């Protein structure tokens, strides 16, 4: 009789056979997968980044697609070019700092606080309405990775919680999911920056604490303690991310089970140092992968 864990060597040999997948320590990955398969869906939680992890980095022609914040850059540029240019100038100034290989995380943090803080002030000062922002999302260049809808729905069908931990804007993710899936699946929980609206449904503030790329860790999840307590039987974590800031998103989980870290590498193939860094911190590195196939295959062997 076939055991559920028999699927693990099959998945491993598939992973190791793919040119665009790097798995530098297959023994550890196989051991984590076996524990997860034995635990099954009931012991699993998926913690995922949103921008360029659940969403696509580039379209078929190689053009960069939008992040959740980028929804403002594009739409405001169209309607109010002067304000739109301010969003674009901020991105041109701070994005290179976010990914600069010469700066340490500590050196980058004040710049990230400035970037997020300034762009959030622009949004609040403009008092964008909820309706306008929903329209912006409808017209945005945020695109799901191939298979993302099915992935999210299959987690819901198997009662596996999906924590979307994003330094982007949570409301934009909510509106995007509502527009693409019809509704936000019950299993989904957000840890993100939320736009707060006044009684006229105009943006009036952002939630605290501010979440930027380099504080997706214990510093911002204090208020999430009740949620993590509620799911405290879920000791096995599948973590999906695309940046160095994503690797500690599992800090809220109360347990000593494994975290399988899957990293989407969107950088240049010539940047061997960056790629090597990803291989050190992520169990499985997916190079320029526009799909959620690997995450789906992992969930399929666990179910
Ligand atoms: O961690 P996550 O991928 O969710 O981070 C959101 C991304 O949004 C950052 O990597 C940053 O490049 C981007 N961003 C942006 N405009 C801002 C602030 C952040 O595009 N105003």
C-alpha cells in the first residue's frame, strides 16, 4: 500500500530536475516535506507575501507589472499628473535603495520609513475615496501569477489558513481578491498597511504600526497574537516570498515545526551574489517563475 510520504521523493526528483529551480540542500527540504505530509492539512499554515510573490513581476514582454502601492502611481499619473509624478519620483529615488547590495538593512530602514511615510501622507492628504481606490484597482496592472486563484481556493477548500503578510497596502489586496475571486476566501488573514476611512469613506489615516520591507517580523505582529494563538495547532509553515525582508514572516507561529521557505527570485541572472544569497536563505529558489505551480505541488502532497 502506498503511503502519503511516498509522494515526497517524487516531488523532490521533479524539483531537482527543473533548470529554473534551485534547491541547495535537498536532504533538509525532503525532511521538512515529510514532516509536513505526516502532519497533513490540519497542521499547515501558508504565510505569503503579496507583491511579486502572489502577483506577477513582469508580463510576457518583460515589462514590470504593478505593486499594490504602484496602483496609485499609474492611476494618479493619468488623472492628476502633478501628484502622480510625486509618487513616481519617490519610487525612482527609493526603489534602488531598497535593493542596493552595498547598503545594510539598518542603513536602508530610515529610507524605507521615509518612502512609505511620504507616499501614505500623499494618499491621506488627497482623501481618496474607497470607491475611487476600488476603481484604481480595477484599472491597475496588478496581475495574479498563473495558478494563484486556484492555489488560494484550494487552500480554502482544505481549510488551510493563508496569511497574506504584505508591506504593500492591504485594502488594495482585498479589493483585488474581491474583483478576481468574487469574495475574499474565509481562510485568508491580512497583515498589512490598511487605509482607514472616515464616515464619508474617504482615506483619513493608515493603520499602525507601519509595515515596510524590512520590518516584516516580530516588530509588527504584536497585535496579531490572538490570531496566531487561534491557529496554534498549525505547526508547519509554507512561507512564500520574493525578498530578503520576507524570510522571517513566520515569527508569529507558536511551535517548533518546520518552515519550508520558497523564494521567488525576480532579479538579474548576472547578479550571482544576489542569487547565491537567495539560495542561502530560501529552501527552494524559483528563478523568474510567473506561476504558483511549485507552491501548489507542495500543498497537493500535504493534502
Ligand atoms: O513586502 P512587499 O513585497 O509586500 O512590499 C511591497 C513593495 O512595494 C516593496 O518591495 C516596495 O518596492 C513597493 N513600494 C512601492 N511604493 C511605495 C512603497 C513601497 O512600490 N510607496
